[in-house]
C-alpha cells in the first residue's frame, strides 16, 4: 500500500495538530503539509501535489468548497466540520466523505481506508488553476463540480462531452450536465489530447465515449457518442482528426 | 363514524322512536287507527325537519361555542319557535290537507293548543340538551387535544431556542480544541473544561432567568471569549470597557452574549488575520426629546459590541431577531437594538435600554426575581 501524501487544511492550529496526532500511528499516511486558509492551501497544493486533502469547510475568506472549485483537478478529499447543518446535509445528499469534530479515531481510520481503496482504482492529481507549467489532466483525474446545492467529484473518464457556455463550460456525465467556471480553451490546454479531442469551438469530446465517426458534409465529420448525441466537427478539426487517424 | 353520520343516526333514530312511542302510547288509550299513526308521523317529520333547520342555525352562528349563560335563553326561545311551528304544521297538514278525521274529535281550543306547544317545547329542549351535550363533550376533548398540541409546539420552540443559545458549532469546535490541548497542555485543557462547564450551565438556565446585572452578563461573555481565544489564538483580541454605573444595570439575560457570539462568528471567524472585539457599556443622560425616547427614562444604558468586517445580509439572523424581541418584551418598545457598518470597516451592534424592565407583560412569561438576586447562578 502506497503512502498517501496528505495536506491538512484548517484555520485552527489546534485542530490541525489534533489531526496530525490522530494520523501519527498510520504508516500509510505522510503529512505533506498544512494550510490555514484557501490561499495557503493552493500554494501548498502546487508545492506538494498531495494525494489527499483533509479539508475544513468553514474557513475565513474562502470556504473549503470555494477552494475545491478553484482547483483544476482535485485529489481525494475528506471533509471535516464541527457543526454545520447545511454542510452536513450537502455531504449526505451528495455522498461525500466527511468527519465531524472532535474527530473519532475509528471514523478517521475508516475514512482513510476508504481513500486507500479508491487509490487502487485511480490516483487523481491535485492541480491548482494558477500552475504555470501545469501537468496534463488525464482520465484518472477528477474535478469538483458544484451546481447550486448539488456537488460532485467527477472523474474525467466519466465526462462524455465538454460544451462551451461563455466563460463557463457545461460537463456531460451520467444524467447530469452542470456548469463549471472554466472556459473551454482553458480546459483544452489542460486536458490530455490523446483522450480529449477539441471537435469545434463549441465542444471537446472524450474519445472513449465516441461510438462512431461518419462524414457529415464534404469536409466535415460527425461524431456520435454512446448516448446518441451527435457532434459536428469543424472543418479544420475534421482534417486534424483524419490526419491523426491515418497516422 | 363521522360526526355527520352520528348526527343522522341520532336524528332519524330519535324521531323514529318518538313516533313509535306516541303510537304505542295512544294505542293503550284508544284503538289505534291508521289516521292517528299518520298524524304522529306528520308530527315526527315536522320535528325532524325543524330541529334540522335549528341545527343549521346553530352551526351558522356558532352556538356550540357560546357560554351556558348566553346559550340557555337562546335555546329556550328556539325550542318555543320549533314547537309552535311543529304544532302548526301538524295542524295544517293533518286537519286541512289530509283531512284526518281524528282532528275533528279534538277541539282546537286554547288549552289544548297550549298543552301541545308545551309538549313540543319540552321535546325540543330534550333534543337541545342532547345536541349541545354531545358538542360540549366534543369541544372539551378537542380543547384537550389543542392544549397538548400547543404544549408540544411550545416545547419544540423552547428546544429550538436552546439549540440556538447553545451554539453547537462553538461547542463542538471547543471540544475539538480540548481534545488537542489534552496532549499539548493538560493544565490549560483542564481550565478550558471548567470554563465550558460554566458556560453550559449558564446557557441551560435560559428559561428560568429573564434579566441579570450587566456585571454578571460580562462574566459569561468573558468566559466565552476566553474559550474562543483557545480556538482562535492570536486571531482573537478583545477589550471590555464598562463603567461602574453600567455594571449595576439589569440587561436581558444573554443579550450581550448573543451580540458577542455574532461578532466572533461574522467578524473574527471570517477574517484571516482576525481582529479585536470591543465591548463598551455606559450610562448616558437621555438628551433625546422625542416621545419615543422619553420612555427610556433619564439614564439610558448604551451597550456597544464592535468587530472587524462588513455587515452581511445573513448577520440579521435568527439570533439577533430573537435578541431584539426579547429586549422589547422585557424593556418595552422604547428599548432598541441596531447593527450598522462604520466607516473604518467595523460592524457595531448598539443596544439602548431604560433603567428597569417594564411592567410584566401578561402575554409574556415574567419572573423578574432574577433582577433582585441575579448573581445567584451566574457567578
């Protein structure tokens, strides 16, 4: 079992120390660093690239949710809260992992075990949007999406289609289609080009979900996704697609 | 069985029995004829129809909720009307429409008329006694149910208030801090537990105590702030500045505490660098000549709690609203509580209180014994 690089984010020093102490006995956890607010957390994420965030929800300035929304890719996250009815309801409704303070050692152990199990399936990276030389987002990575009261950790492998909506991008996964506050171009720069294909000004396709590609008009191609959605490619991108295919 | 079903069962059954009873009774005195039978059926039907109409009147005007003293004369009069109408109907239908021969046998003299109406009156009164009796029982039962419902509601409201007062977010965070301190600084952890216990004890008596001396309220506030200092460390500073005269004045129990909690929650906890909470209390001469202000008396107690930050819309939350209501309930409408932004990026809550609580409001629970011996539990 690999050691999880863990970042503790909480505005109270005593709370951070307490988590550190509770985790001291586990040899499958390495505390990579600590942060007292969202800004510190972002810096620490750039520096340490943690596998796991233990994240307090209530912090001065930006909340834990705000922080996640500002990351291009989020690692595994376990929320920690003292008592916040709204946050707890959100965790319950969206089936997110969370712990309540004071943290029970057994509950913490269980939460870490769950994360370890998930790590066997996928190891999402943590990527701050401000990274200068950003690592590429792969299908294993996940983004945090918040749409009103609902929120998800969405693995990019599950996203069929990215659709431009001004400064926002609409994600299509499962039966959901929420917006994230990122432009399609920004995402194109980050996404792994072998897996995610810019089909037009409007769309990025997840090639894993493409069932069929057929000629549409003289110089255009049309992709059909496994859910039946048909996406028209631009002329230029159709040419690129043909070139890549013939290679 | 619904109430309507019960009514119709009694109504049809009762009048049916009445008719049968009259027929059987009359057959003892003279040989029963079908004409007599029809006569009694007519009378019984008239009674059924008129009492049913009476029920409509009773329901429309809500007579079942009248006091006995107001109900009895109304019912007695109504019974007279019903019996007169019944008698006339029987007479008109029996004698003239059906031309029943036995009406020829009886003379329609004054004495007999009176006897017939008196008979009908007693019958109508009997009907009313049953009808209103049943309703009285129903009303009583409903009142019992309502009473329990109200008590349950009041209990729920009390629990909600207690939860609000307890500030669960603060308590769980504090417990978390204690857990961390036990390893780091055991003597400090011990002090913290003692303070938590003291604050919890104070909070739990929220229903028994209405007002306390400011001096005692400030003890609670200080206990609370010391606990929050463990959590926020250098991020929380506070200053309490209360004059001698102000310290001896009564204030609503936990009013200051609510204001200070708000300051921590919306001020300190939202600032990455934290800040200072200033608490000031002073007694000022009332220079304001408006009529509203006059109700505050000569010496007005000013309470001010200030924290860094700007006023958020959600800062006018339930806690503050409750505090405002309680202040008005205890110290009259002239007392005020306002929260405003200042130019130097601070939020200030200001309360203005008269010298003593207003006369107990009969609608509000009011035991002011705490203002005479307030130090009893709080210290």
